[in-house]
C-alpha cells in the first residue's frame, strides 16, 4: 500500500525524463491532474497543447470510448513526434466511464504505423505505450 507521504510516480512509470518535451492531446475535465502535475515536475516544463509546433519526445493522449476515430488521432499525433518518440494512449480503466477496449488500441496502432510495446497502471487510468517501428535503414548509421 502507498502511504500519503509516498505518492505514485506516474512520470517514472511512463519513462518521462528531465528536459523531454511532452505534448498533451485529448484533455478534458475528467483527466487526472496528479498525473499531469507529476509529468510536468519530471520533465521540468509545462505540457504543450495540440496547437504546439515543436518536435515532441512524448505525446500524452487521453482517450475515451466516444472520442472518435483513434487511427486518425494517432496519425495526427505522429506528426510532431521525434523519430524515437513515444505516444502514451491513456484510457479509463475497465468499469470507468469512457473505458476503451484494449483491442481497439491494439488494432488501431498498426493501422497508424505504430507498435504497442507495453502498458502502465496510472490509478483510474491505464496507459498503452506506442512507438514508431525502427526501419532497417535507420539502424545502419
């Protein structure tokens, strides 16, 4: 059990590091502000919104069942992403309003040109880590 003096480190679970640029997509009033604050503390800056023009290391995508077409949203999220960047699709856990079936993420990722690599438990949310596959040419430098 986690004591009040030892809160979970969500940013560490997501692999967020100092000086990484993190863009947040899909923000709404239901998001977990503790997760957001922890990420901002760890990276040392504010989360960028969807209007940002910068290259980003991490996209934090809050996603719910009725948010639309996940493939289209993932394709848009890839645009500012660094070659070695990560997209975390953060969805409500089973039984919570807006829960997304894991199969939806598993099927949408490859269609958008991404691979699902792992997941992280974030309290009432679950996060799925998506990355761009490394091409054989990119590996030869």
